[in-house]
C-alpha cells in the first residue's frame, strides 16, 4: 500500500471554469508508482469548487459559467449574507452544488479518466486569488 | 489491505434515471472479502453521471428527469456549445451537478447503504450508448 | 495502514442546513492516529445530504435553505411522486444535488479543512428525524 499527500497552491484564476488536469498531474509524479488506486483532489475553500467535465471545446466551460449565473443569480431578494459583495453568496451555493473534491481511479500509473474528461477548477468569486488544494493518492 | 478494481460496460440505457445497484454488485463478487472498506463507482463520461437515491418508487426517477430538464433546459439562449445537438450542453451541466462518482462504505462484505438507497445511472443524452464504469473496492 | 469505521445516529435536526463538524469529530477520536489519510462521512438516507461550506456566519446556512427551496420548489406541476407530502420529492432532488457523502483529507491527525470549511447536515424534510451516518477513516 502506497500513500502520498501534498498541498499545492494554484495560480489565481479569473471567475469561471478552468482546466487544471495538467497542473494536478505535474504536482504528483508519484502517481506512476500506483498500479491500482485512487486520487483525490480537494479544495480548501467555500467559494470555489472542483468538477470533472469536457476537456476539449472551451465553450463548454463558458456555457457552464453562463448557466450557473442564471441558476444561482446574484442579488436574489432572499439573500441575507450580502456584506462580502454580490458574488459571495452565489459562490457558496455553486461551490456546494459542484463539490469540494473529485475522486478519480488510478490504473497502471495514470488517472483512469474517460478520453473527454478533465479536472475543472470552478472559480466562483470575481477575485478569488490563489486557491489551495490537497491532493491525496493511495493504492497498490 | 485488499484492493480490487475493474472496468465494466453497461448496456445502453435510454435518457433518464436508472437503478444499477444490482449490475454493479454482480460485477464485483470480491466485495464479500471486505470487512470494512469503501467502494467507488466512477463513470468515464461527461454527459452521464451517477448518484444515490430512492430505490423503490419509479416515479422518483421520472420526477428527477422532469426536474432536471426544467432546471437545465435545452436551447437556452446563452449556450454556445450547440453543435452536438440540443441535449448535449444540458447533459454536461447535469453531469457535473450530480457528479461522476459515488463512494459507498462497505461493511461486513456488503454495501452499507440505507434501506432506501440505490445507485442511479443518470443518462443525460438522447442516445448515450454503452457507458463505461470503473469500480474500485478497498478495505480490510 | 489503519482503517476505522463507525455508524452514528445524529440528533434530529429541523429542516435546513446545520453544522455538524464537532459532532463528527467527537465520534471519531481515532483520527488522531492517522498521519496521512482520508475521512468519509456518508449519510444513509435519500432526503437528507451532506456538504462542506462556510462555518462562520449562520446566514449562509439560511440563504442555502432559501435558495434550494426556490431552485427545487414544492408542488411543481410535473411531480408525480407526491403521496409522502409536498416536501418529499424536492428533498430527494436536493439530496442528489448535494450528495450523500463528503471525503476530507486527514493530515497530522486532523481534518485538513480550509479555515472556513465545516461539514453541513442538509435536512430537506420537515420532520426527518434522526439521521444515520457511517464514518470511515483510513490512512497511515
């Protein structure tokens, strides 16, 4: 059984959805030692999130931003948590809808993703700054 | 520590929400060897997803389909990723709202699900075809 | 490799979003023995769920309740699963949007959460009663 864990800080990303698969893999060369296992990427924040989705056409990512802004609008009349700005409360809700982590099987030293799957950083704040991730890999 | 991993291909399902608990369990008799552990079911696609929900009344699953079609409609005027058909972009968004994997505790050689919980395949495309799953079980 | 698993029953919570981080940690002193690992909290129900979000201002949690009630309304005309009351079908949908489990890295004997992150019990029923959790911790 091998167990690896490391914390990394992403560069700041603008509000929106961003592919970070390569950044995650570069941070974790030890994955090559895992024949059969699982990798978790966890984000230590409540207004940004992680998901898996299409890694090819960038309009998928801009359509995500459009749709989440419609489904979880700014300035809804029922928000009471408003003092950190209009982008704050929607960011919390979007973060929980998408989730703080992704868990991906590892097979033969590689992420066993589908051919079209990539890891998205979902930045829900206008100026979210650098986000901290904890990456954990384990297996045999 | 035991570690098992296997890829399976589901039969094609029509658009909608479908119970696949039995199909997953049939593919993994080794779960009986795990006294205390965890099972992950992971889907290698970006327009279908997995979730846990009620395993009894089938109208729960048809109501899921109705509600997701309303919450993430086809032909929204702001979609730009439209060339794969009107069911494509909503499928990507629904997939991320529900997620690409479920992680379930294993106790005494069985999935430790609640009495009403089952595993749903959420097929968001009109003609999604056969979907590939990676199932990973580990524990002691 | 250490592996611990335990089932706990929460006290009944009213409909809404509730911080349960301390309750989870009190149930699991063994986490101190894990230098590097992962904790899963899993809920054995289909009308309540778990998520991670802000642990400070309680209006974040009341805004969650307001927004989810808007995004997944009661008495939608297309619901057919209605015989358990108007809060039932929305509860199932909310549960799948948020998910039945959270997976959190463990580092140096502690949950490696961000400073603002806490574990929410999301109680979607008017009278959900006591909810059962399975907590699994493993690592080295």
